[in-house]
C-alpha cells in the first residue's frame, strides 16, 4: 500500500484541474459543478450544442475567467491565487472573439505574441523571434502569406495565422475555440489535417479544441468532453465517449454515428 502522503501528490503532468466549478452570471449558471482534468500529453475535444457552456469552460482553462464556486488550477497555478499576467503567456489561446489588427502583416501578427501585445509598435524583435514566427507560419502552411496584411487574408488563412500566433510563446497548453467555424470544406479539411499533425507531435502542448461537429475532430485526439446545459454529459477517452448514445443525449435528438479513416460522422437517426 502506498504511504498516505502519496495520495496527495499532484501529477506534474496535470495541466488543467477543474474541481466542481460553477460560473454564475445574472443569477443563471453558465456551467454547473464541472470537474475536469487534462494531462500534458492529452488532446481533448469539447463538444456540445449552442449555449452548452463550452466557451465558458475554455475561458476558465485559459485563465480568462474565474469560477464563482469551485476551483480551477492551470499549469499548477490556482486561479485567484496567482499572477494571471505571468500565467497567460504560458497558455496559447485562439478564438473568434480575438480581434487582430487588419493592417499588420501575418508575420507581425505572429511575432507580436511573444511580447503579449497586439500590434507592432516600436518594439524590437530579435531574429530568433522572427525565425520562430516564420517556422510556425510554415508549419501551418501559410509561410507564403507572411508579408500579406492580415485584413486581406481569407477566413481559413486567418485561422491558421491565429493558431501560429497562439503557438508563438511555446505554450504548455493550447486552447482552440471553434477554429473551423466559417471555413469552407477545403479549408476545414486542411485545418483538421494540420491539427492532426499537431496532435501527433510529441513536443506539442496539451491541446483542447472546442467544436460543434464530430466531423471536425482531428485524428489523434485522445479525449472528449460532451456538454449540455452547463453540465457534463460524458467525458473520458475519445473512443468511449463519442458514441451514438452519448451524442444523442448531448444534442437532444436520436443520432447515428459512423467512423471512417479515424474520422467521425453523425446524422439524424
Ligand atoms: N455574461 C453572461 N451573462 C449571462 N449569460 C451568459 C453570459 N455569457 C454567456 N452566457 C450564457 O451562458 C451559456 C453558455 O455560454 P457559452 O458561450 O459558454 O456556450 P457555448 O457552448 O460556447 O455556446 P456556442 O456553441 O453557442 O458558442 C449560454 O446560454 C450563454 O447565453
């Protein structure tokens, strides 16, 4: 039997620990008593219908919001008891809510992340930052657009620049809120392929992806959280969690689920 102090040992690999978290606004609960743990080598998808609480949970994990009740610990730092300004650069965050300057080049959009600023205003960047920004744009398949103004890029190209920006600080955790929203089929498939590449990279940070669609789950993702009405319907290993029964409960209608080539497809039963 292990000594009692071992039971208190928190895994060094634990990057997110949410315990019984509730977020309340205007007397209604956006999420209610949610508990969730993410380890360094895990790749999570959070899935659920509109208003389920997915973005709220992601905002907690991104240290962009505090729980009203319960506790949230990210990268070993308990929210409310830590310096958020020091924690935030350790977390890559990409969401549609992020407004980036249209008149900046794609390269500068990425490189400025290392200074936790939006906009390149008189800061000096060293060559290593520039080289890293270019390597990330290349990894996301948009190196050829480095000198284009962000405002002139297509939606799909912007998404990829946003993800490169989120990776610029070499985060220990990468949070992506609906990166495929608004993309056409080709751009979505390209993004899913690149996220699958990221998921397979042992040096990549822990990943959490929010989406409405099982079709957007990249191969290589390991875990899933299904949410509805601010609560958890199911969570755990992807293959155990993404089932027709769980999805039907989550979306409130009978659904049929199929898989092909490590991808899921759902339709009304
Ligand atoms: N500041 C707020 N005050 C009151 N209600 C809010 C506030 N912010 C969000 N909500 C509500 O909380 C619920 C959860 O919102 P959240 O954005 O987390 O859901 P979501 O699952 O990300 O939804 P979607 O898929 O539509 O983006 C929604 O019903 C939303 O209207």
